C-alpha cells in the first residue's frame, strides 16, 4: 500500500460523515481532512466548504483546488450522479462505486433484475411502468404486498400495503399522481417477507471483500417500531442474531454471488455494499442493496474497527486487494439518534443546543443536522440532529450511558426513541 500521507476530502453532512471524519483524524495515513458541506460538529474540528453533496462539478473543482489526494463519498446521491467517474477522470482516487455500480441503489428494478439474473435469494417481484398490468398483478397475488418506487426516494418510496385496495391506491399515487416524481415512474411490486431485518456492510475492492459487524437499525420514528419510516433512529452492532454459520450462509448465498455477478456484468465495483437482509423461515433473503454506508449504522460500526479504517477505504479506491480479516473489538456499540420533534415530517430549525460538558467512559456525541450560528453556538439544522454513541462489553450498560446523555442534552424540540436495542437486550437475557 502507498504510505504517503493524504489530504482527504469527506463529502456529506450527516452523522455518518462526522464519524468518518473522526476516523480520518485518528488514521496514520491522514495528513489533513476537509469536508463539504459538513455540519456544526465537523466545523468545530476541520475546515468545511459550503458545497452541497449533489454539486458534482463544484466538488471535483474543490478537490483539485485543495490538492486533495483522496475523496470519501458519504451519501448515495453524488455516487448515483457519477462523482467517482468524474474524480477518476482527473486522477483523484475516491472511495465508492462508479455510476454503473451505483445503479444497485438508484434503480430498484435494476437491483431486482440483478438478483434474478444471478440467482440471489430475494422477494418474488415484477416491475411496471403502467397502471393496468400493475393492478392486474396485484389481483393475482396476496396481501400484504410491497410497492416500491424504483428511483431514489430518501427511504420513503416503500409502501407495505395490508390489503389489495391500499396496494392499488399506492400504485395509482406513484404511477399516475407522480407522488415520487420521476422516481416513481417505474415501480416494483413484490412479495411481503416476514422475519427479522438485519444489515451487513461489506467493503469491496478488486473482487475481494470484508464484512463489517452485522447491525440492526430502527427505521420507524416511534417506540415499538410504530409510526412512519425515517432514515434511522438508532442502531447497534454486532447483533447476536447473526452467528458464524448464518454469517457464512449469507456470504455464500448473497455476498459472493453479488460480487461475482457484478464482475460477470462487466461492472468493476469498488466501495460499500450495504445489504438490507430479511431472515425468513426459508433462509436469508436480500431486500435491497445500498451503495454507501448506512446512517446511523456507520456510527456504531466504525468505533469497533481497531485497524486503520481509512487504509481499507484507500485500498478500495486504488483497486487493491483487501486484507482477509481485520481487528474488530469484541465490545458492543450502540447509538441513539436525537431528532427534532416532527421529523420525518415538518420540524423546526435554528434552535440552540446545549451539550453536557463531560461524557461517560467510551461515550461520544456526533453531529448530524447542526450548524454553528454567527456566535459559534450550535443550532439545529435538520431532522436528525445528534447521535449519542457508546461502547461497552454489555449493551445494557452502553444503553444506560447513552440515555443519561440524552437526558442532559438541552434543546427545545428534542425527541428520541427510548427503546433502542431493547429487542437485543431481551434476546441476550434469554
Ligand atoms: P427498502 O428501501 O427496500 O430497504 O425498504 C424499506 C423498508 O421496507 C425495509 O427496511 C423493510 O423494513 C421494508 N421492506 C422492504 N421490502 C420488503 C419486503 N419485501 N417485505 C417486507 N418488508 C419490506
Ligand atoms: N439507516 C438506513 C440507511 O442508511 O439507509
């Protein structure tokens, strides 16, 4: 591996990117790190440039102007717009897949056809561009049934319809009322899968891969998984539901066929494969791939990595083989997302936030939707605002540390779920 020290640019503004910046700061490979656009927490520690994550041309210009040696792309939008291709054309190594590979996330139809072509276990499905055949398909199948906008919809384009009537109205709203704009002009209708949901993040480079700890997110906004879907309200890793033999089965039936399938399709895929899996009675099945790290999963995966995480990403950007294994802590890591009351619908912004001066052992605060005002006070600036993260050999202790911090944080519209990791704690008690 190239041992020169790197000027790194991190693209994005969420908790995921703040966690990546923290890893850069502790990496022996890193000379300096900057971010675009960043958030209040990143602004406190590094230089941030106010360029949105979807302004590909401006970001490439920034990387050239600032003599950046390595770019780490956080969110999916710049990947789907082809930022890796653009950086590659000016010879700047960057972590993430090119536009062809990013289609796994930018088009659910592409992704499902890929699963079918390569015999990767997934829910039975069909995709549609027009109303009549979609309605007919619903008539010939049983409810519950899942309707998905094929394009990017910020995690909101999936409707689980309890009956055929709701399914038909979801199809109508996507194809005719265009509720998801162009993202819903093509839809996937698929079988509802029952089971426990789990995510596995995989770093891929030159056909080699490394799996990070299996994690669980909490997608619904409310306690006991009630209310609308969000980007994720809390996470933990590793989860005990994935034991060694299940991990092996997932790698053999899903991860390896994916990497081989990409190669067969002529896609040179380097970057993250974030597999959203359902553990069904008939074995693990894949719901979807994301082509970037999850948020808030990244915030619990990175603190467990004891080797140089940035070196792994840089190796992938250079298309080098990855090590066969890495050192992972045997602790548990957990995060609770502090959001603004109202999220994922309308919520207030611009409220001052007061953080505790001291934190418990192995506990940290990462920023998401925050910024610094003209007096350098932290104010809220998004739906998901902060992440409280803690590590411990015992996940209940990590939870107690986190909730004591959540309680001390002061800001008017503070909201968080009080039951993050409760399912795992109960499983461990059995
Ligand atoms: P996706 O964006 O495809 O991951 O879907 C968002 C969420 O909808 C997933 O995390 C699942 O909780 C749920 N979901 C998606 N597809 C299915 C399915 N076929 N069966 C059951 N739940 C699903
Ligand atoms: N936490 C879900 C996601 O990053 O898509």
